[in-house]
C-alpha cells in the first residue's frame, strides 16, 4: 500500500478514535441496540394502530438467517441440532455462528460487488469481477472498518485482475461523470446524476453541484503501459471538468458542504475519500446501515435504498439515525450492524400473516 494511502487510513482511524474518546461513550451492545430498535418500531406500530406478526418458527428463522447472512441454507444436521436446542438465547447464538462463518464474508462480498459494479461488467468482465470480489472478501473476512474499505476503494491504484479495486473505475470508463453518478448514488444515496444536464427536477441539486462532484475524478487515468484486464490507475497532476456547452471550469466541491482547500499538490480522490467517510458527512453511515437493513428485511428504512432525496423521507427516521450513530460508534463495524438488526424481534417475526385482518403496511416492519 502506498505511503500516502497508509497515512490517509491512519488519519481516518485516529479521527474516529479521538471523537469517541472525547465523547467517552462506548457503543451499546448488539442486544441493547436490538432492543432499542424494537422499542422504536413498536411505538410506530402502536401509533398506527396495528399489531405485529407472530414470531417465526425456529425452522423459518434459521433458514432466513442462513440465507441472509451466509447466502445458503443450513445443513440438515445443524438444523436438527438447532431445533432440539432448548437454550433461551439459541437464536442469538445462531446469528453469532453465522457471522463467524467464512461464508459471511464471501456472501457479503458477492452482494457488495453487485452493488458497486454495473451489470454490464458482471457479464462482460468476469475475471476482473472475480478479482474485485476477492478484494472485498478479504476485507470483510478481516472485519476491516467499512470507512477504511470505502476510502481504499476510492483511492485505489491496484488492478482488479490482480485482486485490486480498479474495476470500480475502469467499469465506468474512467469518465468523471459516470464515477460521480455511481459514487453519489451507491455510497451517499444521492441521485445527483439527474442534475448532469440540468438542475434536478425534484431535489435541490443544481447542475453545478453535479460537475463539481465529478471534478474529484477528473485526474484519475490509466497508467501508461497497462492495458485491460490488468489496468493500473494513476492520478495526473492536472485535469478539469467544464460545464457542458461552456468553457467554464468547475472546481471540486463536496455535496452539500464547503469546497476542499485548493492545493495543486493534493490528490483530489484522497480529499474526497476523507470527506466522504467522515462523521461530518450526513449521508455515509445512514446509507450504509440502510443497505444492511434492506438486505435483512427486503426493504430499506429509506426505500429505494439509493434515493435519500428530500422527497423520500425514511419510514422510521429515529431508527435510521440511531443505527447510524451505533455504526459510527462501533468503528464502522458492518458485522456489528448485522448482528444488532438480526437480533431484533422484528427480524425474527413470521412473514406469514395469520389474522383475517389486513396485514400492516410493509414499511412498518
């Protein structure tokens, strides 16, 4: 790993540690977070005058958790042992076992790879996709902080064909506008691509906002002498984007925040990575936990998961905010979020509605 990138990751980790130390507030346990989520969901159902479904059977729960956390159903012998277990906390133990299974990292890498890469790359560049997915799997297996994984992704120079992450860039043709659109949508839940040619019709984003975000990617290039599928990336010392139809150069600017410090020697992608994963960014943690929620419930607290626009409010704002705070306080530990959400009574309810009454709306969970 390049020295500059090592310094970036050290800055990110120290930033989080300093904030946590200043607040002197350890994150709640997974059980406490699960109980808090259930409390907030129950309050919302009480307000709506609806009642929850009954708990799922042990067999249904284990099948659901196995598919959601490992991507496969549990072997028959393990199912029998689980059904015969009389321990009161056997579901909690099952979640812990599934998260400790190496298949968790493999399954999550497959899911995140499909999220981060366009469908065309999946079908046309399978060898590079396999390398990119392996890059993710190694990081999930080591339970590396999610903010570090994303920072590493955004600042990568390594070839996907050699187990690196360059495919995130090369699949977009190294086009700043494509990279701006995918990065904002996937990692920030902002549909800023709607402002590429004109001001956003339903949100507050302007065309200048889109192109100023694209400017962060204007200098990433294919390294001389490298060719697909073994492309290496470099950052040029110059390169700008202009507003379409004009010669007006658009400087880089964070979404909804102040522009970065102007410095010709500063790597723009590194600037973007530091801001994007910082606790000052209102989108990053909330978008990440919303994706985890959607993977486990089939629907996000914000639905669809990639549209956090002002017109699309979350179904349970306090659940989203507190889960995002828990994620940040845990050191951006994805496994901790999966453990907390999978431990809720809400996740463990039956998907079958046995009452003759109409079932409650799906967004009440």
